[in-house]
C-alpha cells in the first residue's frame, strides 16, 4: 500500500467519527474530529484517484443537485464526487419541473428521493433563506424516511447557503493544511480574510463566513477586514470570536485594509455584497421587481466604487509574510476581466498553482462528505478499496 | 432469501409473460398477466432496493428521455429506473437539438438510438397527437432495427400521452393493491375518479383516462364523475365500459359529485381540462398564437369557476367508506397553494403517507417495464440477482 | 472469438499507433496508421455492441461536453461513446455556469478537469476561432497536468470546429470503407463534395473541409464543387491538393455542378455558408448586433437563391456512377422540410439506409478516439474484452 494512504488511514483510525447518517450543512455543527476525518478521507480519495484506484462504493444510485444560482466549479465538483462513488447525477432544474405549480418543499424533496442517496443544494441568492431551505429539505426527507415512504434517507449537502459554504471552506482548509504541512502547524498562523473591490454586486457573504467559521477553530490568528457597511452575519462573527478563544487563536475585525494584511501568512481577498444590499435584493427578487433590481445594482456599484483601492496587489502583498494567496474563483482581475478588480493581474497569475490546487480539493471534499455519511465503517471500507486497488481505468 | 421476494417470484412464475421486446404505450394493449407481472416485478425491485440488493442488469447503455412538458416526478422516476438497471440517462432537449431544423421523427428517433436501450416519452400537451408521436418513434426504431441500422431496438415507454399515463396508473394500482392486500380483494370495491376544481387550465385528461382504462379490468365498481363538458376521450369511455363488463365490475359516468363519492372505497379527485379547451389549445399552440392562448386561458378559468364546489373536503370524504385518497401530485390545495383547489388542506395533509407512497411506486414500475421488455427470462434473472444479493451500497 | 473481430484485431496489430495521450483535433495531424486504427477500433466496438459484449474500461470517470451550437447527433454520439466506456457525461452549459463572470479559458478548463478523462468540444459558430478555442483548452489542461494540478490530462476531442469535423469525416470514411469493402478499394474512386442550395444560412464549412482533408489521403479522385464565392478555407484546399498528390489521387475544384457529379462513385451534396458571410457573421455575433444578423441573413439567403438549381435530384444522380449518397444530416429536403433544398425528396428517401448507417458510425468513432488516447496497449485491451465477452446486457 502507498505510504501516504497508509499514514492517513492510521490518522483516521485515531478519530471519533460521528458523520454516519448525517447531513453536512454548517462546519460548526461538526466536531473537530469529523472535520479532520473529512480532510483525511478527501486526501485519501485524491491519492487513490492519482494512483488510478477505483473509489466506487455504489453499484447504482442517484445524486441529486439543486442549483438556485449559476455554478461551474461546484456543479462539476458535485458531479465528480457522485461519479467517483458510483452515483449517477440528476439535476433538479426548477425551470423544467412542476415546482412552480405550487408544490411544497416537503413534496418535492420526497418526490426526488425515492432512489436518491444524496441531495446537494446551492441556495445563496436569498439572505436569511438558503440555510432554512436546506433544513426544510432535510426535515422533509427525515419525515419521509420515518414514515416508511423512503427506504433510505438521502444525505443533504450544503453546496453554498446564505450562511456557510462548507465544501469551499473545507477545500480551503485542505489547501492550507497541505501548504503548511499539517493542521498542527496552523496554530498562530495569521489568516486575513478581506473584502476586495469588485465591479459587480450581489456576491454572497457565505465564502467569508465559511472561512471565519472554520479557521477560527484551528488556533489561527484570524483577521476579517472590510469597509464599514460590509458586515457579515452578526451571529457568525460572534461564533468566530468564541471559537477563536476556545482554540487558542484570535479573531479581529478591522476596517483598515493595510493593517489587516500586515504579517499575514494566508490571505483571502474577495468581494461580497453589503448586508443591507443583500436584504434589499432578496425583497426585490421575491417581488420580481426588475427595475428595482437595476436601480439597486447601480447604487451598490456606486457604493463599491468608494472602496476601489481595496485591491490585492504587489504593494499590499509586500506587507504580508510571503502569504499564501487564496481565492474561491472566479476572481475579478484588474486588467484581465475588468478595469479594476479584487486582485492585480500580476499577483493573480503568480499564484495560479495555489488557487487551482485550492479548487482541486472540492471534488474530493464532497466525495468524503458523502462517503462518511453513507458508510458505517469508513476506515475499513477505504482500507479494503486501497488494498484491492482495482483500476479505475483498466489501462492494461 | 427474503420471504416477500420469494413469494412474489413464485407468483410471477405462474404468469404467461409476453412483454419481451415490446413497447409499453397503453395498459389496455397488455394482457392481464403482463399487468400483474409488471406489478410483481415492481414490488420485487422495491423490496430489493429496500434490502440494499443491486438491481443492475446493464454494464453500460443509455435511457433516452423526451419531455415535451415540464415534469419532476416522472423525470426523476425515469432517471431512477434507468439508473437502477445500470443505464445512463440522456435527455433529448429539443431546444438544444437541431430538431427545429426540419428533422423528421424517423430521423431523430434513429439518430438517438444507436446505443440506446430505452426511450421514454412524455407528450401530453397536444390532444390527438401524443400517442401518435410515440407510435411514430416506435415505428421509426422498428424500421431502423429491421434495416440493420440499429443493433438493438430500444423499447419505447409512454411517460404520459394524450390517451394514457401507464406509469401513473400502474403506480396507482400498486398502491391500491398494497392498500387492500392483493388484487383479488379489489372485486366489488368502489373506485371514484372525479373531476375537481382547479384555478389552472390545460391539465391533461390522460390521468383519468389511464385510471378508468386500467381499473375497470379488475372487477372494481368504477365511477367517473365530472361536470358536463369535461368529458374524456369517447373511445376510452367505451373501452372502460366494455372492460368493466368483462371483469364483472361496472363503469358509470355521473355529473353529480356527491352521488359519485357515496360509499367509495378509493377516490381520485383531480382536475383536467375540458375536451373542447384541449382541442382549441392544441390549435393555438401549433399556431404559436400567444394572445389566443391567453384568451383561452381566461375563458377556461371562467368555465372552471362555475364548478368551484367540486372540492374534495371532509364533508365529501364523510360520504365515502373511509376511502383511500389518491392524487398523482402536485395537487391544488385550498389555502396552501391556491385560494380554492382540488382538495382541502386538512384532507390533503391527513393523507400524505398515502399520496407519497402512491408516487413511490413509479420508479419501480418503470424499472419493471424496462426489465420485462429487455430480459428474456425475467424470473430467472430476478432470482439470480436476489440470490446473489450483491450490495447496492457496499456498506461493509 | 467472432471472426470479424479477430480479423480486425489482426489488422490492428500491423499498425504503428501513436494516439496514446493525444488529443484529436484535426485528422491531418494524425498519421495514416492512426486513422486506420481509429476506423478498426470503431468497427470492433460496433461489432462488440452488436454481439452484446461489454466495452467498459472505466470503473468511474467523467466525459465533459461543451456545445457552443445546437446538436442532436453529435451530442448523443459523444454521450454514447462515454457511456460505452464507463464514463459519466457532464455537459458544461455555459448559460448555467459562471463563465460569463469573466473566467478565462485556462481557468474553466482546469476547473472542470479535476476528475475528467475527456473533453469534447463543438465550436463551429465563429470562423477562425473554434479550433483556436479547442487548442486553448488543450494547452490549459496540459499546463494543469504539468504543474501537478491535474492527476491526469483529459483528452480533448474536436466535436466540430471552424476547420475540421473529424468525428463526422471519420464516420464518413467508415461508411465509404464499408461500402467499397475496404480502404484498399478506394484508390481511383471518384468522390464529389458539392455545395448544395439551402434556404438557411450560416452552416459551417467544416463538414466539407473535413472531407477533403481526409479523403484526399486515400488515393481518391476528389472533386470539390461550389458556386463562386463559396470557397473553403484556403489552407485546407492547399492541404487537400498536397495530400492528393502524395496519395496518388487528385483534388479538383470546379464551379460547374453537373461536371462535378459526372461519373462520381460517392457524392456528398451539402450546403455551407460563404466564407465572407461567416466572417461578417462572426463579427456581428461578437457585437451582439441582432439587427445586423437579421440583415446579413437576408442578404445571404438572397445570395444562396441565385444557386437554387444546386439540388441533388434524380437528374443529377443519373450523371454519377450509381454513386453512394452521403449527408451528415439533417438535410434540407425539397418538399419535405422546405420548398427547395439540398436534395430531392425521392433521392433522400431512397438512400435512408446509407445516410443512417453513415451516422451510426459516429458513436463508435468517438469511442475509438477516446480508447486509443487512454489505453496504452489497445490491441491487448480489446482482445481481453472480446475474449472475456462479458455481457453488456445480462440477458440470461
């Protein structure tokens, strides 16, 4: 057996797992051991894929995806994860369905689940609603399962909500762990999550929230920076502060960009909408008020423009401790896809390896989330797969 | 072997099967033994899925779906059925295809079938045309197969036409059979299929037609109720009358809702468009006459409104013999998704277990239809799968 | 072992293969041995499918398709090919993705490739750009692979570009080979590729280019006929002339339709846009100039109309040597889907077997392209699969 896989399986054996039969909605609902297990399983799956070892555990079965917003990365990551485990993927395209005809969430959730093993949901357009919707789906399939309507309860996986973006933040953590050679090396490392200027609006808050909600558990010195008015959800900020205290790290909020990046080991400069904008937007979207949305966009872009200097460029990068540059992609890149953006062209191009490998963890993180919720003894199963070493591609 | 599966395999052995290599377009084109076999295979597949036993018979292969109307339940049921047997699903989205460029049905049918094993078609928008289209596809692949163009002839499955909705009515029969403990207990049971008020228009007639076309073969006392003007296709009514006579049951049409429900053992109150509306609508759809369609909708809704009291509520339910409430879903529910609908909120909520399990049979009914048309000796094959008991999810 | 498969495997053993790890973008970038190998593998796969022998070599994996134009045949052919080898298919629908948000080709290509084995791209709308885009994707995944971002480099397959349409031309060659009983019989055979009138505009040039770019390598006497102004890309014409010389065949261009068909053994009468129209159209498409596009269409249709007599009908067919009629479909058929088209109804209908079987090779040609680029020793692997003769459909 490959040494890396062996080592990681050994680490996995030390952990107390509690993800079997559970949804994955918010990282902070998971024990630290479960977080660590998800990373380890993701890394093992990645190593297996690299070594052409089959990871299939389902002979047949369906993964259902529901995307209420456009998506490339997350869509392909979810499809890849399902495929790697042997599940077919069926997208619930709400435009092609009869959902508009007054179907309830409970009904739809059960109707798509008779033979479904996983339901992945991206719902980040509506602040205060995305997480709620995912819980409605989870409750609905729980109801169906308890009543004997469903033979098995599909696992609900949050592919981005208004609150958290766990498949992203867990991929980020995979990357940080890999970069610094282990979670044990993160204690005391300075992580800066900063708002950055973008000529677009309505970007969800959940990427930043996901990061502060996860990284504060690992003893890091976490700084959140943004112009006034671009606050995150207050309870996530509170949670981050509490967790930082418990983990022996820290959590600070500043409105001074340069101060924020001083001495940082890891940086994530990324745009998001202001809180107030998201609330107005949600109401206008619900009302179908196109003119209002246009008007709000104009206002919002004007508001953003006041902070056009919040760009991550070589001058800002020079303040850091040769920081790892992170971005969930796609980025607004000055001089490439916009006049002024989140990051300078030079910095973005210099860090392609890092942002691309950061993204490369997402498919295996989702694979790990599904596997850990579906398999009773994941260590035994992974060991069996690794030992069998059945070829994924039967290439002689 | 699980006792239920064993018992059902034994029952299956007693039947004369003739579905191999055949399409499934109308239930009344099938022998009663084939109907019974489809139910039994569906039930065995359901039991296998519940027991985590793999049902895959294809190593590779494609199921093609063509949906000419929105769909959630049927789309996911077809995808689940294909997946359970090992087929990938490819949707023929007519908007993304070149069909508009003057391709004939014969051509398209052959072009998508070189490696296809099944073609599922929903085409219920156009009265007098849906069934015809499905037969054109069936003839086209027959032509291709006979000419040596296609190696295998894909099975055509009716996922709803203007005439019948066999995957629905067969699921309904699964539910009724389960509820009363066997087909032999249906003799003399009173089934009421009733029109119900809905604030929408253009709902297909084929759900009701499918029910009277199937249930009259089982010795049931079938009543069809609707306001004057909401007639079903005359030849389906005639067929129902003939079949009822042969099976020792009865078939009556009434325009008095309360009379219809008196003493019923099973009820299906469900809206459909009036016949005349469907014909006008078809012509307007073909002409692309949006203004005409709007006007027709208005007229039709006004027409419906005259029968707003055709609601299934506790008062009506009290007339029945504690009837099983059925609905193909989604329903128009008074006070939930409309002001006045087909059913009261209270009644609908009290019967969720029944309507949801009714729907739960659809994926396995479709699986059974495919399996019976593809496998020469289905009893032997199912026995082999059940005995092998390969895990669907290799969960240790 | 089946004699046909055995014979073809023997032929395959004689060839020098160099497709492992390579993209398939233009047939003329491939050695003649690779072309022959692709045909042979396609024929073996077809025979295996016919004999119900499983062709799966992937336990899991993804084929990604990118269609920048509508497609039925190619979409289903690609999906069938992926499925036959065990790959799931995921379509990159640019409307549902975030590509509009300023993502670069390099980024998208890597983001969809973490677990992808093949990327099929149809991009023929924009002259001078489709091939370039496919090479950008190929370079991007090469970059990702070399940097260690991707574990495996997905193979890029041209599903139609502005320059070539290799999955079409290779299917055409399969058909021609089959019709004349072997490639060795093509020497001296007269092939006429002719422009034909169509009441539509903007049809890509790459079908005709693909044919002259491939068939001139086989010693055929190739004639290209079109009205003045409907030239193909000049460098493809030059290439065809050079190749014809080398192969002992010939390549001639004429503007006289009747002369072109005189004594032809194979004909492909097919419409395409004039070069100038395609260039104007590209600019208008980029500018999003809908009014300009309408205007151009009008002009172009008027231009086409001057050549309305370029129809393939029984009078023209009589000039040929009882020629094999070919068309990539769908065709514009006089009196069937248009008033005046590329071919008379009578001729089209008389040749359905030929045009349909011509199309039937596309799924297996794509299967062969993938297999040859993924499997190190394709002869050994195919021999193993054929000997194992695992049933595709476990039909007792």
